[in-house]
């Protein structure tokens, strides 16, 4: 390896940027080319099947434990940064909406975990570096667009949560977390905040789940096209309302437990849920 002069280094970066732009252009064209692809069949499952899904997810986590813990350390770090951001800039009312956003953007953040489960399913030995193989997937354009859509839903949820707070306990900001908790749980306005906030949050979470339940694994596995992946995901929910409702509660409960000890538990919860989601996709789409 030789040290390049500034002109050579700048030229190499320019070439890399050109290759990236070309790849991005190909990805966008690929999204257009795969529109209206045939929708795959959707299987009906039972609630008991979810335990098999979780068992396989935990098994994948055990096989990749050191790798995924290294990869997923970012999640508790992000949680702590969000907590510090909320506390340091008088945005304590947004702490819960920001933390609950993991449920909305989680399917996108776990794409690398799906790839690791897919490779293990095929008998291929995988390491944490293989999580980045998704960038080479033919459907990376569609995956990116869908991920951006989830991010927009998350931002809309945070904005809506802020508006709900301003209409109930606002516009004054709480002086401490203790004061905020007292206002939320011990005042009529706080009870309104809880009811309206939870109901609205449920609708945002339902929207995110409807478009992403099996979309990311399906795009990674079969490259069916963005619109087809979203339709298949919605179809899977319509065909399996009870099991998917239970799965939603499992995800919400696990993320809550993982967030309580300063978000540290997310380093374990997120990979287990990510690997399990791949196996849920396998159950739903034969």
C-alpha cells in the first residue's frame, strides 16, 4: 500500500463518488422496473407459531452473539443520545415518543440481521461484515425507499406527539422528570395525554407494521418490487389479524423491557427481534 498525493487521493474519491451515483441511478431504475410484480402467496399461521419464530430468532442470536452484539451496540447508544438530547434541551415530553420510534424504524434498522439469518438458513457461514451485503442486493433501491418512508412516518409521529403535548400539558416545559411524571399521571390533562398519545401512537405503529412486516425480508429474498412487497405485507396482516396483533404486543413489550435499563437491553432485544422477523416472514410467505 502506498501513500497517494492529494491529487491522486482526490481523483480516487471522485471516481468512488461517480460509481456511487451510477449505482444509485441503477437502483432507482430497478425500482421502476420491478413495479407491479406478481404478489406471492401468503400463508395463514397460528399464535403458537410465534413461539417457534422466537425460538429460531434466539437460536440465530446465539449463533451470531458476538457479531450482533458488536453491531447492535449502536441501538442503546442512540437511545442514550436521545435521552440526553431530550433532557438537555427541555424536550423531556419527547423522550417516550423518540424511544418508541424504535418500533417504527426497527424493521429498516434490522435489514442486516435479516441477511445474516438468510445466509445461515442457506448453510453459509456469516459474520458481522455480511450484514452490509444488503448494499449489494438488487432491491437496495426499494429497500432504501421503504426505509425512508418509515423514517418519515417516525418524524410525523414525533411531530404529532409534540402537538398532543402542547394541547394538553403545554406550552410550559417541565422543570424536571419528576415534575413531568407527576403531571402525566396525576392530572386530568396528563390522563388525556396518555389516552390520546397511546391511541395515536398505536395508529402510527399499525401503519408502519402494515407496510413493513414482511416487506424488507421479501425484497431481500426475492426482489419482488416495492409496491408488491407492501401489498404482500398488508395481505399478511389481513389474513392473520390475531397472530400479528400478538406479535405486535411481543415487539412492543420486548422493546419496552430493553429500553428500561438505560436502553442497554436493546443490544440484545433488537437482534433477537430482527432474526425472529426473518423467520416470521418464512412462516407467512412460503
